[in-house]
């Protein structure tokens, strides 16, 4: 046992240590044996720590759990000492006692004092908290000297001085001899550092975690806190990751300078870091009870599936009148398709992108705001004044080194990034969005840092046309966007505010009379229920194509390829991938795991609405598309027309 462990054993109550050791042996014997089995040269990140569940600790010994929550700086080292003692009792041939093993805690009880969505304050200093947020900055991995051994110049005894995390790892020079066991106290004031000990150093990293904007009230500015990582939890989280950090809240300050006000801040010394996947980021997924409710809804509408679908679509931006196809397209973008990856590492994205191009006053910003609210992880920004660094990654100087700070696309990883005034982005900065939209990653080569960050998000952008929209000119001319950038959008909806007396009368009556279309149409599909439905179908269904749907999509792609070469920039293989994603998203919307004929037909109809490929159904006024009185009958007519134009008239009977 080293000097530090001896000091802990002397300070700890033996009954407390025995209780901790008994708890570890009762609940984590197998984990301790796996820890002792690992080779010393093993590079696994979990090779030197044991993660315990605070729920299990609270159920087994409430007093110990209370001590860990209230005095983690004292109880966590005691738990590490109890872990060493438990290893000694379990030692056997082939098992090695790890003297430097540490205990990490996670899965904190869901109480307001422990689980936090806001940055902890000074009242939580010294306590254990669990904070969830998004990593916005990650520093370089360094080495931290945890202690230093000094030798007394008089008695030649040796003692250790621990590093003070509260002072950025500063190790103060001793002012008196702290060697124990001597006959008389040594009054020496001369101490020299002993030979350096390699075991006195651990990996060290600082990250900055920001509050999740989706959980904050409107207008609240997200705050951030520095998280200190040590040992085997370093380098687990990257910029843009959604994490839950369980650790101790500490004060931290620099060495005081005469004549200057001391700068004291709060930091979180992490005990454990959990990086969430896309499904976990959405929060608690709807359970079986919610799934049964949605299943019963579709069972009631088994004979009228399109009417049921339109009831869900009507819940998207309910205060915006009409715009059926735009609402359907926004919902499909939120649902997304199924990502595919082969053994060689080639990945085809499942996230769909959409661009809204329209005259002022066509509710473009309303759709962006609604989508940002509905998605569990979202970033809403504007192109006015945005730079490539703000959208992707920026390099920030922190002292003598550089750190990467995540931009909008990285922060929206596994979510949706809504960009208003997309056309206002400078031309040089638009190129930085290309890689993020197709490869779903951002390559960084700034300030000597070369890396790649994930940006697996859907992009929902809106912009005004360049001047008055000229229907005779191409979309690239009207939007001033390059063809490579336009080809990355799965859907491009053009909303032209043309004069339509009948439509203008409907909208005016709707606004002046204060009618609530959502309440009049359907009160069952509330915003919270729609949010739960989107989370459920994304997690549960991974649709696979049927033969009928494949024939429709393939035939439509072939027809588009044979069209006038002027639109060849759009009709690439990306067009077929977009059709597949839209059909898969529609199958999810219809609460099933198979892409049927109706899903493929709907994907074709939406693609025809982009005004880039209107060859089957002719020109479509996307802005003036009301909800049909009989959606199922309208779909049958549309399906017959699409199949006729594709030369697949008998496919409906075969399907």
C-alpha cells in the first residue's frame, strides 16, 4: 500500500471501508475479476476503473449513497481503497491486484438535486451532480502530475504532496517536514524533489459542455461549464457529442496576484462520462404503452390510411393554412431514411435535406421554427453574417494552444440543422457545407489540428429567390446556388406567391375569423403526441423496399435520366438515393417496416413538386395545395396517373 492509500486508510472509518468492500464484493465480483484479468499492457480505456451504479448503491446501502452524493471528494477515494482491498480478497492465480484502480459512479438517481439540465451553481459546490449537455469544445490530451515526492534536507525522509485540482494542478512547495514516524519533529525548511515517478502522472483533458438549447425556455442563452477529465475517461467525447457527465462541482482559481481581483470559476471534475447515441439523445423513447396507442390509431384507419396520414400531417405547423405537400415534406425530412454502410466503410446517409425557396410571406421561417422545436436535437441559425467557421468548426486559442469549437452543423449531429436566409451565406462559405451534407462529416485542418468531426444531421434551409422568380430560368439561376450544392438537397420546394383570388379569400377568412385549423381538424394529434410519434417510428422501424416500390423508383429514375441534358446536374445517382430516403420516411410515417407501392408513389409526387423534374404530373403550384376532402380517393387517382406515365399500369393489381 502506498503512502496516499495509507493516509486514506488512516482517515477513513474502518466500518465505512468494510461496508464499501462488502458492497463491491456482493454486486461487482465478476467486474472486479475482469478488471484483475486484464494485461498490464492492455490499451483498453476501461482497464483501470470500475463503474458502479448509484441506483444499486442506494438500494443496497442508503448511507453510503448519501455520502457519495454529498461528499464525493472524500467517499470516492475511499471506494477506490475498498476496491483494492476487495481485489486482495479475490486474488487467485492469473489475477493481478491493481493498486491504482479507481471507482467511477454513474446512473445518478433522478432527483433535482443531482440530475441537472442547467449548469450547476455555487450552491452545488462540493456535491456530486449529473449534468447533460453538448460538447462545444475539446482540448488536447495532456499529462497531469497527481503528486510529487519531496526529500527532507535534514532527516532525509520522503513524503508526498498532492496536486491541487482547484489551482489547475498546481503542486505547492512544502513549508514544513511532513515525514511521519520520527522521534522528534523535524524543523527543516529545505526540501528537494526526489527522482520523478512515472506512476505519478495521468492523462488529463478539459472539455466544455453547453446546456442543450432544446430544453431551455425561449430566449434563454445556453451556459457552459468546463469539465475536467482524468485517467481512462479522456478523449471519449468529441465536439458535437451529447454527453451526460457525473462528477464533483469544484471551485477553481489561479494563483492570486497582488492588486488584481481573484478569478474564481466552477468546474466539474468528471467521475464518468456517457456519450449518447442518436436514439438516446432523443430522451426517453416512447414505451410500449405509447406504441399500443399509435397501433390502435392505425388499426382504426386500416381502410383509410391516407386520411390517417393527413391527420398527422395536419399537426405540422397547424396555424399555417394549407400547404399540404410542404408539411408532408417537412415531416418526411424529420423522419429520415435508413443509413447504409458496407464492410469497406462506405456509408450512404439516411438523413434527408430540404430547401424551401419562396417569396416573402410564404411561411418558410415558420416551418424551420416548428422543425427545430419538434426535433429532440436541433440548431436554428441564419445565413446572415454566418461564416464557414460558425457553420462548421472554429479554432479557438486557449492560452498557448488551440482548441476546436463546434459550429452549427456539428452541434446538430444526429438531429436537424435549420438555416434561414440560406442565400445570404457568402459564396466562399457555401463550399464548406458540401462535405457536411453528403459525407455527413467535417474535415478540419486548422492551426495544426487535423481531424474529422461528425455532422450526421438533416439540413432544412430556406431562402428568397434572387429577385423575382423567373420560371423560364433554371433553379440555379434563380437561387444563385451552384449545381453541386443543389444536388445535395433531396427536396427543393418552390413557393411562388401567385395571384389566386379563391386561395387569397380562404387565407383571409382564416386569419380574420381567428379560426384554429388544428383544433377544428384534429385535437388528438397534439404537439407532444406528434413529437413522441416521430421518436417512436424513427427508433422502431427500419423499412425495407418491396419489389413494386423498387420498380416504380427505378423506372422514374430512368425517365429523368433520359430527359433534357440541361437538368443533368440534378438527375445524378443522388436523385435515386433521395427517392429511396423519401419512400423509407413515408413508410415510417405509415407505421410499418416495409416500403410499399404507395410510399414510392408519394416519393415520386413529392419529387415532382420540386419543379426540377416535373415531367409526369406537369407544373404543380406547391404553395396552393390544400388538404383533400377524400385523401384516399385522391391518392388512387394520383397513383393511377403516375403508373400510367411510368408505363406500369398493371403494377397496382400485382402489388
